[in-house]
């Protein structure tokens, strides 16, 4: 009997074996944080790797999560330490919001974007696929 988890494992194995060119044209796969609880803290193991995947500064993601979850956070090497015990997938849920707001292009819905600082606290999400510019907060 195979569970959904096994299926996911199988899928990610297939993805890992695909040549770069093929995966790039695939629909965007939301990267997921892997985390564990240690005492009163929650530790995200693959924080840097996930930040790299969405091409955002780890500090920007850390700030967002800290604010949204109302938890002090600290980046330690490739990990993010959240100063509270968090259960379930709340971190990934908030991260998905971050990706929708600060990574995905509003026009073409692709993740090939970067953030441009315009000064005075104004920022724009600039799409490298279609050229769309969207003001972000
Ligand atoms: Zn676009």
C-alpha cells in the first residue's frame, strides 16, 4: 500500500533527476521549509536553500515571518531560529503568502522576478519574463 507521502517522495525524486532545462519550463513548485522544534524554539533547517530558490534575501523572508507570526527570529548560518514552539505548517503557510506577495508576477504568474527599491520605502516587483512592474509594500 502506498501513501500520499510515498507518492510525494517519488515525485520529488523524479524532479531531482530531470535535467535543468526541463524543470525550468515546469510550473513553479513552491519550496517548503523543513523544520523541527527544539525546546521552546522552532528551527528551519533549509532556510537558506529555500530563500535561494525564490531568489530573495534571507533577511527579507525572516523579517516577514517574524512580523506575521509575531515571533522574534534569528538567522544562524543556513538556518532560521524562531523563538517559539510552532506546530503544524503555519510557517509554510506564511511563506506561501510571502511568495504570492513578493515573488510571483501579478501578470504572468511566474517567479522570475526581483525587487527594486525606489527610495522612500517604495518598492516594485519587476518581472524578468514579461516586464511587468507592480508596486509592493
Ligand atoms: Zn511577468
